[in-house]
C-alpha cells in the first residue's frame, strides 16, 4: 500500500477523501454529494492568475501554527507522547508540496530561501498529486494533507462539475467551504498516523499490508451487514451508557455478536486481522481527531473555539448516526467508526488502555475490551 516516490515512501491516499467525508458530515447525503470527492486530483491544475503557489500563503501558515498549537496544548493528554513528538507536516497545493519541521530533507526537497515559517526554513518540491496519510521523508515520518485553500478550490471545482449551474449560489459555496477547525483536526489525524509509524513501525506497516485483503471482504453480504449494524448499536450503547453494569453488558453483547458474525461468514484469519488492524490504524486516528475537536471547543476567549464546537457537534452527530449503520458504510469507513467507538469505551472502562496497547503488536482494541470484562 505504499510506493517509492523520488526518495520518499508515501502511503498513497488521496486528499479528496477528506472532502467527501466533510460533505457527508456537514451537509448530509444531498443530491450530487456522492459524486463529489471521487476525483483523484491526479494531474497538474493551472496556476490561477495572481496566486503564488511557490510558497506557503499567509492562510497556510496560520493553519499550520494553529495545528501545532493545538497539538502542543492537548496532544499528550489525548495520546501519551503525541504532544511532544516532533512530527513534520506536509501541505499540498495544486503544484507543490511544502514540508515543515524536518531538519534536512534530501532532494528533490529544496529549501525556500525567500521565505520562512516561524523563523525556520521550510522546503518544497513539485508534485503531480496530493496525499493524505503518512509520508516517510528520509528517516522521519510526516503527516500530510492538502492546504485548506487547495481543498476548498478542489471542492468548488467538483461542485461545479457535478451540480447544475442554475442550482449553485454564492451562499451554497460558502456553506460548503471547509472550515479552519475541520482542516486542523484532519491534519492532526494524518499527523497521528505519522506518530503511529514512528512509535510502532512494524505494526503500522502490517496494518497497511492488510489492505491487500480488502477485495475479499464480504462488504455487500446482507446478513453480514446486518450483524455489523447490531455491533454498532451495541457499541454506541456502551459509549453512551452511564450505568457501569449496563455498559459492560453492552460490551459483552458487542463481542458476542462479533464472534458470531465472523463465524457465520466463515471469515479467514487474514480477514479477521484486516478488521482488527484497521480498527487500530484508522479507528484510533479517528478517535484522536474527534478528541482534538472536543478539546479545541474548550479554548477560552478565542473565535476559533466556536468553529471547533461546530466541528465537534457535527462529528459527534455523524458518529452517532453512522455507528448504528456500520454495515452500510462503504469500504474502510466502518473501521474508522468501530475502532473509534472501542477507544471511547476503553476510556471509560480501562483508563490506562493507551499505555497497555503501545508496543503490543498483536493486541487489538477488542482484546482490551475482553480484558476489561476479565475475559482472557
């Protein structure tokens, strides 16, 4: 699932996925939305008149500063060591990738002598497409995502391609804009993937390799989907339940349904590992993303805290809705949700779970839930 690209190992995922997720969360499944976000973004787009894409814009730098500040403020309370970890970040516009926080990247990265970020050198390289995941630059892992400007320009272009012009208004474009807070928590989601790779490289790479089994997974089997929906209902019950006994009962029900689902579908060991490892990879990153949105909403006396509150409330509402329909979620999205739900539950029943899972290559989130129930 990763390739070698001019000296960098890149986990190959298109940033357009974040645009689609944003539309689904913030706007719902309105007409034309399903088609938006499928554009892979491959190929160079023309530079628009008056735009200097060779350096980070003022908006780009503001977003990066706010991202680093939020990470520093809350990162280690969300996940041990994440706040202090030196994770380089990559931002993409239509033509260039920009790298901050790396001491000395090798060519094709080149220092931008005419500009700086927070008094430090940053680097750029020409690219044909953007990525949203973890990128290995030399011996350091970086979190990568489009700039907010690029994401919004891509969003506008895709909307114009998919929705009839007579239905488009300036207010609609404004409503669909990706907000600064959403962009920040999305970038921190990707930065956490780089942290996962830094902390547990073997496990990280093993999780990536499991995507080779995705085409064998019975996503569309109706009985399988129904069982997944039941798992999701049990998970959200455990997340929301205030009574400890009832919460443990919901956890037990979830685990029992999961065992029966796998048995009824005759899932191979590889497909079971596909579930377990993706819940660790993407589910934990989704949990971290949501935690940052919640923490950001608590910032006092800052205008952006309102934006974080909106993001947090909508992420929560979308999570609660989709978790009950896990079997209907396309592709790996169900593992983002099921993994995040298990992480939320572990916060309640096993507060030290994050330290317990570190370095345990074969320990999945569901294993920690079993331990919490005193089931070996």
